[in-house]
C-alpha cells in the first residue's frame, strides 16, 4: 500500500510538472505576442513570427496563416499569406481545400483532424498527394469578425494533435488576431500617407502644367480657371503662342477622373503643343492628336476638345469642336453655340474634322467650359444646365473675362450647395476689347 501511495504521488507530481511546463510554454508564447503587440513590425513579419512560434510550440511540421479576402469573388476566399515549415521536414506546401475553408467560415471554431487520409468530409486526392496526416486549424477572430485562420499540419508524434494543442493554438490565435489586424491597419495607414504625398506631388505637377496666368494680348481680354473634383483632374486648358500674332487656345476634358485621367491630360497637352507649333492648321493639329490618342490609349479612353487659333491682328478665331460641350459666342444680344468640328478624340483614327471661324467685334466674347459646369447637380439631382449658363453670360457680358469666369464658377458652386463636386470644372473666356 505504501508503494502504491508513493507511485500515485509520483504520478501526481509528474502531471503537475507537465502542467507547469505547459503553463510556462504558454506564458513564453504570450510574452512573445505581447512584444509583437507593441512593435511596429510589418504584418508579414508579425504573421511569420506567430506561425514560427506555433510550429515550434506544438511540434508540427508546418504552419500557415490564411487571411480572408472579403472583396474576392473566388470560391475560396482565403489566401495563404505566411507559410513556415520545420527545417528538418520535407518542403511540401500544405494548404486548405475549399471544403475546409467553407467549414471554417461557417463554424468559426477550432478543428482537429488526426486521421486526415481516412476523413471522408475533408480528404481529397490533392491533399493525399501532399501527405497531410493530421491537421489543427483555429479561427483568427478580431472584434467578432473572422479575419483568417491559423493552421498546423502533421504533428510530429504518433498521437496527433491533443486537446492541449488545440487550447494553446486557440490562445495564440485569439491574441494574434488583434496583433495581425493592428499591423495591417498600421501598414494601410502608412500606405495612405504615401498615396497622399504622391497625390500632392501629382497635383503640384499638374498645376504647373496648366497656365499660371492669362496671356496679355493687345485687343483681347482672356481668362481661365480650373478646379479638379479630386486631387488631380482630367480637364485641360492651354494658351500657346504662335507666329504672326496668333495664339492657340484650347480646352479639353479627358474621360474618367484621378491619376489615369491626369496622365492622359498631360499627354494631350504635350501632343497639342507639339502639333500646333509645326505651323499646322487647327484641323491638322486635332486630326493628328486624335490619331496619337487612338494609337496610345485604351479603347475606353477618349477626350472631348475645343481648340482654335486666334488671329489677334485680324481678330478672327478659327476653331474645331471635337465632341466638346458647345461653347457660346455672344455678339451684341445674339448668343450662338459653336458646333462645327467632329467626333470626340480617341474613338476612331483618321476621322474627318470640320472648322469654322468667327470675327470678333468690340465686346464680343466666347465662353468655353467643361461639362463640370453644365452637369453640376444639386441635392434634388437638378442639373445646372446650358440655359442657366447662357443667362449668366448675357447678364454679365459687360464684365471682364476674369469676372465672367469667376461668376460662372461661383454660380455653379452655389447651385450645388452642399453637394460634393462631382466633376472637374474648367472655364476659359475670350473677350474682344
């Protein structure tokens, strides 16, 4: 009896010792995780550390973290972000199949499979070829949301994964989910700051590309302004000085918004400047610019453009309207739309364009604008429209070009009230003195 009592005491002490070892192991891992929480490691480094600690602590051949991509339309929304293997084992790349991914999304709880090859629910030929024997997978849940799964493959013992293994990996997962999410948010914040700086730089470059001031032309008063709906825009306007007291004046609107539209806008500006300074007519300039855009941009990108050559000596403005909003020519009390031209640029190569001319008399004016003016809308989805613009032009015809452009912009903003500007707004006014 004394021997039995002694053996029982030894067994109890052994069990207590094992529990103590397990507790110390868990504390060591949790200490590592607490260090990660306060670090600024990248999310990939954090996940790599979590998987490495898990593989080591639970004595598995390999571990992975799969993060959930909520925006994907794939059948399996989990993507393997981190994989870590015991260096003493063959380098097979184990992964979850669709059945396991679906099960985890539905149940969101730990799963142990210690006889994978004979498991009819999850076993498939591909997994069999990868020699998966045992599997332990636990969910990564942050603030009640499933963000991924932590997996261990092939316990390096004949008994497979135990309840203690499951409990320990669950503790690791519960602590790691927040760490990983914090790290991902930190990286997203850094990326946003980087993007904001790049946008600021792009905006600065674009502003330098647009005219800094209106040209001083004898006999004419000219003004222009442009306000992008986003940080950078797709509207373009330019004044290009030519020989024989002539100026090219153009205003364009690139399809789309943001960086892609701004890039195409800069290409358009460079193309127009190159073509028009070759002593070509406005038709030749726009035709060749159209062919260039067709050849060098995607099929869904196009440009509307109104461009003309102002002969300041004879006060004649020869223009082409390539699918742009109709500018208005006010002469006396007669307000005429300038229609002549052709198709928008970038749709088809080698399309024909027509031109026309107007001869300025004293106080005659032309107002060129982008669709951000007439298509601006208020809270009840009513558009500013051409009629309001025409009335404003007639009402302010005696004012300077700068005052007219400013009046139009302010009227549009007042019409929108608290609505966010939806499109770029660009205006050029040409007035004969």
